[in-house]
C-alpha cells in the first residue's frame, strides 16, 4: 500500500488524488479552482498567493480582477 501524498498546495487544496500524472486536487477550498487549486474563481482576487473575496475591496463589489479593480458592483 502506498502512503498518502501531500496536496500540491495545502492552503487551497482540501482533497487530492494520485494518478499517472501525479497528485492533483479533487476538491478546492472556497474561492479556488483548477487542477492544483491555484486559480481564483469569479468573485475572488489573488493577493499574496491567497484568493480573497472581492468584497474585501468594497462591500458592494461582486466582480474584480487581480489588479484589485472592482469590475461590477
């Protein structure tokens, strides 16, 4: 039996699977997406390697980009 491997990013990846291509995330934490949970979903922006909700820019912001610009209020 093979032991468990750590997720690629323990901050954003909550469950992993190991296959022929290596370890990939199967469940991302809130705000993250992608094979390694290293991309922010809509409504979140990347700040110091963390996906934070757009509401941290403004309580009325629903959509933003990584440049911390609110795109939709």
